[in-house]
C-alpha cells in the first residue's frame, strides 16, 4: 500500500519536472543559452550564473525585467515571457548543479571573508552572511552569491550603490553605499570561490 502511494507521488513529481522542462527547454535553447549557458553555467563572465539560483528569486527578477522595474539587456529577453514560462525557467535553472571559481588572489579573498562574515563596524556595513547565509547559499527569497562571477557581483554592488539597480526595496542600496572599492572587490572575490 505505502509502496504504491510512494510510486504515485514519484510519478506525479517526475511528471511535474518533465512538464516544466518541456516549456523551459525550447526557450533556453532559443534564447537564454547564448548568454547564460544550457546549464546556467554562464561561461562568459559578463553574464550571471543562474545554475542553482533560487527559484523565487529568479521569478522575481524575471517579473521585474518584464515590467521594466529592473533595467538592462534582460528587458528585451523577458518581454514576451508568460507567467508559466517564468515559472518553468525558474524551476529549470534552480535545479542545475552549482559551480565555484578558483580564487587567484587569496589575500584579497581573506579581506572578503571578513566583510562577508563580520561586516565593517566602523562604517556600518552589516555582515552579508546575516542575510545571504553562512556559505552565501541564499534562501528562498535571497539570491545565492556562492560561485557567482566576481565581476558580476562587483558590478551589481556598484549598481545598487548608484541606484541603477533599484528593484530591491533599497536594502542593498543601504549596504552597497557604505562599501569601499577594495571591500567590493574583496567580497566579490571571496563569494566567487564558494560552492
Ligand atoms: C544577450 C544576453 C542575454 C540573454 C540572451 C539572456 N540574458 Fe539573462 N541576463 C543577461 C545579463 C547581462 C544579466 C545581468 C543583468 C543586467 O546587467 O542586465 C542577466 C540577468 C538575468 C537574471 C538575473 C540574475 C541575477 O542573479 O539577478 C535572470 C534570472 C536571467 N538573466 C534569466 C534569463 C533567461 C530566463 C533568459 C532566456 C529567456 C535570459 N536571461 C537571456 C543577459 C542575457
Ligand atoms: C539585510 C539583508 C541583506 C544584507 C545584510 C545583504 N544583502 Fe545582498 N541582497 C539582499 C536582498 C533582499 C537582495 C535581493 C534584491 C532583489 O530582490 O533584487 C540582495 C541582492 C544582492 C546581490 C545581487 C545578486 C544577484 O544575483 O544579482 C548582491 C551581489 C548582494 N546582495 C551582495 C551583498 C553583499 C556583498 C553583502 C554584504 C556586504 C550583502 N549583499 C548584504 C539582502 C541583503
């Protein structure tokens, strides 16, 4: 009896994944892979990695790109996506395996470790880990930073600071405006090496 039930749950679960992949795959092949890669690995550092990024965070960003609340290259990519497309794409990329970078400048990454876990009490920078998690793994609504490209993380921090990226309800603006250039490079380098 229980075995039968488990089997049905498995079949339903499997079918849901397949159904969303059926919607996602053609869109990924046609559009997303050119910049983000088939597995969300984004081998070009100009584009963010989506592999293992949280589903709800991806959904929010795609809605914000579609509505124009977050601005950039992605506005064009998201404008024709339907709500079911967005759900399927978020499920697709969030299920892909995560990757980390090899950090070249170890000393710089150590400064990043300090900022990430302790913040900077002299300038009022909070510890990133208090929101993004001890291993930068993020959470249901907060982005994963672990393994992300250093350059993308640094760019986003600059954009939060100068308000070019303003779809975060000002939380990240108040964090980023207190970071120095050295702290930005250091913390970006540190998280890129986490898995
Ligand atoms: C021409 C290149 C390009 C294509 C094609 C593209 N993207 Fe993007 N994407 C970007 C860039 C660049 C960013 C970073 C935000 C910015 O600067 O506009 C981004 C950001 C994102 C983000 C936010 C990531 C984060 O960490 O906040 C998501 C989600 C995303 N893209 C999903 C997609 C999906 C889904 C597709 C296919 C429908 C797609 N992208 C197609 C270039 C592209
Ligand atoms: C009070 C909570 C909080 C703290 C502390 C915090 N963040 Fe964030 N961060 C957020 C939220 C919320 C978002 C998502 C914004 C959105 O929805 O667009 C975010 C987004 C980001 C992003 C964009 C990720 C992407 O994929 O585009 C980066 C990069 C980032 N944070 C870095 C940092 C760093 C580095 C620190 C420490 C110096 C930090 N954050 C501290 C809440 C926080």
